[in-house]
C-alpha cells in the first residue's frame, strides 16, 4: 500500500519530460511500432503471443460501451466481443489508417480531453499504453470521471522496472532491434517507457477505491512479464481536486 507521502512524491513527478528520440531512431519509429503491434518478425510474434494474456484479461469485462486509450493499430478489437459502442483515443492516425477494424469503431479522439464530459462508459481499457504516458495521473483521473457508476478501468501493462521484464526485453526484442537497425534498443525504451509498473499501480490506487492486480506468469512483480489492473469505485472528490489543479 502506498503512503500519502509516497503518492504525493509520485504525483509530483508529472508531467514527465520524454527524452528526445535521436534522428536514426525517429527514421524507423513508425515501421518498428507497427512491426511490434502486428507481430511481423519471429521475435515480435513470440512477444505478441505472450502479450495476448493482457488482451484476453482486458477483453473479459462487463458488457457495455467501451473506451480504449491508446488503441494503436486497433489490435485489441480482435479480442473484443461486439459492443454497443467502441470509442478509441489514439493521436497517431498512421497506426490505424486503412484498418479493416475501423468499421467497428464509433468515435476516434486524438486526446481524452476531446470526449464530451457527459459521456459515460462501462469499461475504459488500455493495453501496453500506461507505461508510455507523460501525464499518467491526469489520464487515469479523467478515466475515472468518464466511467459509469458500475464501470471498470482495465489496464494491461508490462511489469516495467522488474527483473524478469528487463531481462526479457534485453535478450529478445532488444537483440532483434539491434540486428535490424544496429541501434541500442535501450535508447528507445527510455524514450517510450516513462512509467514503471510500481508507479502505475500507485497512481491507479490513488484514484480508485477498489483495485485488483494479477501478474503473468508469476505473481511477484519482479518475476512477472506483465501486470493486469482492474479498478472500480472512482474516488470522484479526489479526482476532481486533482484535475482542478491541472
């Protein structure tokens, strides 16, 4: 459990400054992102197979309207049943442009702030997104506001900061990235993964009264590759107070 002083210190880190991406990395960024999301190489196919644990956990939520944060190439829709409405937040249009899954999407927003304030969702989801956000607390707090009274916030994340996760990417994706580009994958990870699993768990726990956590393949953060968070009972007064100061 995170103490008041600890969570205050964590919240004070945001918004975080993202390390700039050197030109050589920027030149291959979009190609590598799609390759990672779509499983276009042997290593990424293995990674995608492991990540399917997160996708399945997130998809196993209650029926109703869904908002997916950071929808990317819309690959989560492959796991989702048909819903009354499926909205997404995704600023990077090139990722979903031309996707056959667009027909299933009701509304696309470039930022969560664009969503009408009276809109309510049964589920707000994300898969491998929260670790990337430079202003994580604001996104989590706004998600709490957009949930209906019986809504649930569901997120799958890598167990960033843990031993198993670090060893996994260094010995698989990191090597494959270097072989394709002759570039250090650690530079890209520093640019992309701004938040550790511990920070994400603390922030979600600060804004929700009921948070449940599962890990894969082993239950300890240090020995897991992925973490799943399921949060209910948004703490609306705390959320409103925090967002008022933003």
